[in-house]
């Protein structure tokens, strides 16, 4: 019995020891199984605060792209917007203010030339109207005069080119006193008359050369301003890197304005020059008529002198 009890106690002791050993081996494995699912959750727990944080504010350079890093489409859109705003206010004065310095100088010069043209037009119209009226009135007054002295008395102190002809004829007759050759006196008087006609032609044509110059050169000066402005427009196209018509139209319009002003200055100058050429030609015909009237009066005086001298000589002989 005692041996059986001892064998049983040994078996029980061995079983307890075996159970404890098995428990000690099973505890680490269960701990590892419990720790394995928790390992992927740890990064999630670490990443959660990073996601929940508000995004940091971007710097100004990164918030909005600058012109240097803007795409061509964005840059063209900005230029198109600016050009559209400029086109709404496009007028001759606006184009003049935004033009290049050289184009502005051309426009100012052409505007001054146009002002000179109209000033000459008004001054010459008044001058030619006055001198034509004077010559016609003087010719009407001496129409019935029989001698140079009578013609001078009829004209009075009113100055006209006819008075100059009469004064030259009387001076030549006085200087040629005692000369029996009437042909020489008339020839010298005609030479004086021709000088008076040439001087009068130079006087009435004063300013017409300037009109001819303005009419001939203004279109080319305006064209120079246009070429210069278009050249600047092409430079602007290369800088903006766009060929949109709304962007390049203001620069081209400013350039074309110079040609328009050149034509505005040239066309009236040519028309006024041609008009004054006809009016001046008509006035010089009146001057030649006055010269002929003075020559006829001189011829009558010479003939009377010879007739009266012949009568005196016959009376003395009798």
C-alpha cells in the first residue's frame, strides 16, 4: 500500500510539474499573439495627429504663381484683359498719350504744319482779296485819264501797284528830259515796269513755297512715324509672346494715327497751294494790265511833248 501511495504521489507530482511547464510555455506565445495585432495600429495612432493638424499656410510666392512661372495661357489672358480695358478708352488723345516719344514728336510736328497751312490760307486770302480790289479800283479811276499827272491826281494818296508804275514812268520821263528818242524812254520805262512786276510776284507768292513743302513732305513724315510705331509694336509682341489682335491693336493704331495726321496736314496744303496758284496768276494779270496802262499814259505824254514842241518851233519860224 505504501508503495502504491508513493507511486501515485510521484505521478501526481510529475503531472503538476508537467502542467506548470506547459503553462509557462503557453504564456509567451499568447502574449505574442496579443501584441501582433497591436503593431499595425501603432502607426495609425501616430499618423492620426498629423492628419488632424490644419494645413500650413502657403507663402505668397507659392499661393499665386508669378508672371515668371505663369503659363503662356495665363499670361495671354492677363494681356488680353488689359488690352480689352485699353480698347474701351481708345481715342486719338489716348493713343497720342500712350505713343512713343518719336511718334509723339512726329504728330506734334505735323499738327504744327497743319496750323501753319491754315494760317497761310487765311492770311493769303485776305491779302489777295485786298490787293485785287485795289488794282481794279485804280484801273477804274484812271480809265479816263489823259496823262500821267492826271492819273496820279485821280489815284490820290492810296497806295497800289499802279501808283508805283505811274511813279516809275514819270521818273523816267523826267530823267530822260532833252532826249529826242521816244523808243529809248519807253524801253527804259518798260524795264522798270518789269522789275515792279517781278517784285510784286515775289511778294504775293510769299508763303506758297512753305505750302508746297508741307504738301510734299507731310505724308512721308507721317509714314516715318507709322513705321517707327509698328516697329515698337513688333518689339512688344516679342516681349508679350502673343499675337492676339486685341493685344497688339493699340500699338498699331497709335502708329497709324501718325499717317492720318500726315494726310490731314498734306491734303489741305496741296489744295490751298493750287488754289493760290490760280488766284495769284489772276492777280498778276491785273498787274500787267496796270503796267500797260502806265505805259500808254507815258506814250501819250511823249507824243504831246513832241507835238507841242513842233508847234512852238513852227510858231517861232513864222
